[in-house]
């Protein structure tokens, strides 16, 4: 695209041409995805009015060039279905302009009169700047002062500011649990509680696993006792044990008593180990198979979408019983080896019995060296009697190697933008 920055109000009505030079319509609006935090919203595409009066959506990746006179599309297909705005989408001209804002540094109030979109380092486009008409003597004037500021300098435009909880939840549905957790931590406490009340237990458990320890404790304390237990049951046992380990002993004991025995037992086993040992780091629910299982059965277990990728990288072969602590541990089979073997082969014929195992009391340093030495993302934890107790995965190791409170740190990658110049209207 030729233009490094384009003010959206000036795009309204611009002719839109196809790659062959044929005029296909005109720009109606620009669609963006607002963020919960102060990060600039990403530009999703353009709303284009066709000559047939049908309004369609053109993804920004299909826009080849924007200049003061026209928009040119790149070659490629564009859906001609009528534009239907989604819950996570906002129209710049139709919804964002004339929005009230407060400038963070000065505290001045004003309204948005224009927004500038510009390319990022990743070839996406985002709203980098806002033109804000500020108040003079307590009132807005048509010819009042217009100030161009960075998106992050204006308060009042985030999803949590402009939308209700239902709209916020619709946006969260499209996000990964880790991203929801990061966004949730930025919300005011009252809005956090509204979101927590609205999420079902499974989804809330996924989000809890990604929250910082401080946010976990605060939000867990907000829930009533029965729901606290339900959410802990829905969490993976190792994450539930980490959370309970942060609580006073009497409170942790009370919650364990409220949990179903089948759900609390693996958590209790993990709590017997120090947090910085293989036993404290492991998950007690790895993929375990009997030696007479076939490769096809093993691959079916690996394909389960509920199993995290690191844990799905390896299956563990044990004699019955297969629930941890298992019968005698025989060895492991890497997922790549399963892909190379015939579906009817038995896992017993292709297992790796030479890979060393971790003991439950192995220190965090030993576990780290083990992963580095053998280039693994998962490893077996076996007791002195050769029972498989669980598996340590690399994500759990990283969680404990990173500084305390790393989830609370700012992770936004700000857009580098030059100073803007806008002529007064």
C-alpha cells in the first residue's frame, strides 16, 4: 500500500477499483476489532457499497493500495455475501467517531472526530492515532482545538468501556484462554466478577489456569464454596494443586473436602510433593496404554483435542492398571514414531525403553537439564517401584523458571508511529 497513514473520515466515499481497473463500488466504512486493553485495535477490512447497492466486506489483506483518490484491490477472491457485523467488530465511522474520550495525560475531555489507520510491522493495519476535539471552557466547539494523539493516550474506547458484559463475552469466545486471562486482568474488579459469573465452569477453569497467582486468589475468593470446588475439579490436577498450594492449609483442606473424591485424589497426591520437584510439576493424567494397544489406538488418544500439545507428544506404556500410579512402567513412544508405524502394530514393539525416567523428588534444575539433554517436551515420572506417577511437560517447567508474577507484566507490543499532522477543519 502506498499511504503510510490514512484518516478514515477521508476514505468515506472513495471509489474502489478491482485489480483490472474496473470500478466495483465505494468505501462505506472501516471495520476494526477493539481490544480490552489499551492496545491499538486491528483493522479487519472495509465495508464496500457495490454499484448494485449490496454492502459487502473486503478483508484488509485484499487491499493493495489506498491513495487520496481511490482504493485498489489486489487479485484474489472476495465474498459477495452481504456484510453482517459480528459481535467483536466495530465500525469506525458508524460507531467510533463522536465517541467521548478522556486524554490520559491532561485529563481533558473531548470527542473523536477522526481515526488514522496505518500498517504495522506484521503487515496488519491498526488504528494508530486519533483526532480528538477537546472541550474549551467546559463545552465543545465546532471550531475547537483538534489534537492528534496515540490510541493509547485516550480512555473510553476499549470494549470494557463501550460494551456490556454480553458483548465482551462474545469477544472472549473468539480468544484463547491465555488471552482471555490477560484481558480479564485488565478489567475493573466489578466487570471481572460479571464475566466470571457468566462463564461456565469449564471455560472459567481454562481461564483460571492462565491467570496470575494473585488474580487466581482474588477471583476464587469471590466464588461461593460450591462453585470454587466445581472450578477446581474442571482444572487440570497440576494447576489445581498449584492454586491450592498458594492458599492457607485450612482453606485448601476445606476445598479438597468439597471436591468429588475421584477429582480430589490426584490433586492430593500432587500436594505431597514440593512445588519445585518433578512430583510437584507433573500432571497425573498422561496418555497411558497397555502393551497390547495398537498404534491406531495410540494415535486416536493423541488426537484428542482436550489433551495439550506437549502432553500429546508422547504416550506411556505400562502394565495394568493404567490409571496413575500405574502398573510396571515399560517405556514410552514418541508421537513421531507412531506416525511412522503401521496402524496395526502394537505399541509394545516400538516403545523406547532406554529413555531415562525422572524420579518424583528430582529438583527443578534436574528436570530442566533432563529436558535439555534429551530434547523433550514431556517426560515420565516414575517411582522406585517402577510405577508411572505422571508426566512433566515443558510448559510447566517454563512456568516455574520464569520470574514470579511474570503473567502480570505488560506484554503489549506498541506500534511505532511517527508524529502526525492534521489540518484544522
